[in-house]
C-alpha cells in the first residue's frame, strides 16, 4: 500500500496499512464520545 490517498501520513500508512482505514472511524468515534460525554455532564450539572 505505497499510495495511501486516504491520509497524509503515507510513511506511517506504508508501515501500518490498517491506519488509513481506521483514522476516519476513530475520529468520528472520538468526536461522538466527546460530545456525548459533554452532553451528559452538562445535563447532570443542571
């Protein structure tokens, strides 16, 4: 997988091919968990 167009870290993608596939999912999961956590904590504080 020398031409990794999904992410800009081509040297890391060549070493770990799964990273290109996982980066978008990990980003979406992280944002979702963060928003969920903030929502729950704000609702509990009010």
